[in-house]
C-alpha cells in the first residue's frame, strides 16, 4: 500500500461541459470526488493524501472562475471542518497562502490549528502552489541562512534542502494519480515526485470514485519499484 498518494484532480471543466453545465458545476462535483477519495484513503490506512487544488498558473483563468473556486474552498472548509476533525484528519494547505482572500486565510489557519494534533491521515491541499516556486523559495531560505552565517553552503544536502519545502514533514509520495488522461506533471511536487509511480486514468475527476482508486492501487501493486537500482525494493528495504 502506498504511504502517500498525490493527486492531480483534472477534468472538472470537461465533465461539466459534457453535460451542458457551467464549468463551476464540475468543480462542485469535484469536491464530492475529493471527499470520497479522502475517506477511502483514510479507511485504507494510507498515511497522506496530497491534492493539487489550485496552481500558481490557475490565476490566469477567467476572474469569475477564480472567484468561484476561492468561495468554494471557503464553503467546503467551513462545512467539512467538523467531519474532518471527527475523522481525525490532519489538514494542511501548501503553497503561497499569503495572497489568498482574507476569509479563506482565516479558515485555513483555524482548520490547520484545530486538526494539528490529529492522528489520522495527513490531508495536504496545494493551493496557489507551484513546484518551481517551492524550489526557488527553498533556495532563498537556505541562501539567507548562509549569508547570516548560520549554514555552511557545503553541508547542504538533499535532507537539508527537503526540510525547506512545504512538505518538510511528509514522506515523498509513492503514487501520483492524474485524471482525465493528461500525461503531465504540470509543476506539481517536482522534487517530491522523483521516484513516484505515475498512474493516469481517462476518468474525469468528478467521476473518480472508490473503484477508480482501487484500480489505481492494484496497478501500483503490480509495479516493480527499483529506485534506480536493479533489485526491486521490497517493504523490508523500506522498513514498513
Ligand atoms: C481541474 O479541473 C480542477 C481544478 C483546477 C480545481 C480542483 C478543485 C476542487 C476539486 C475543489 C477542491 C476543494 C477543496 C476544499 C480542496 P479543470 O478545471 O482544469 O478541468 P478541465 O481540464 O476539464 O478544464
């Protein structure tokens, strides 16, 4: 079983357009698919689920769609917070949160604080997230520490670098799922996905349900993970 699953939730717009509905309805239906996926991952004992909710590039969408998405995030967070807490989910938002609408930032702060001590699945919502930006920010933070004399540049290794990423406390995703048939990483978790198995399904995100997730997991279990070596890596090597 993967310890950490990352998901690019793609195809909300196409799902709605195929039904003659406004794109926004696709995002609404996408929330239901996300709830199902989170619950199923939690039930299966998967440690972390990280989803791409809004990229740094998504600001270039029509203003009414951006506004709708921000309002949707607020509504969903408000409405689902109690259930998340009951189900022991630990929620975190990863990305440039400082530019999000104030009300959303407040809700994010509240939800993060409330659920911080929860023992269940880690649910990471990438919002105003860009992989390249995350790497640049990490480099900036390390450079600042070096300039201040706190860090010798020659000791910077992969662990020190990874500790500056938004995902500092998570293991890397074992599995990346992308819906709607696109075969791109789209600036998502560029560092963290180095050794992830990639699973692409033609299903549009609102149609992604527990049977789709099971298919992804079965496919993952058939993969031979070698991490650049020759021998398949087994759970003995990973200590889990
Ligand atoms: C991609 O489909 C989807 C998004 C950009 C938004 C995803 C957001 C949600 C599912 C809501 C999540 C809510 C919370 C609170 C985390 P698309 O619009 O790119 O679809 P298209 O490629 O068919 O146009």
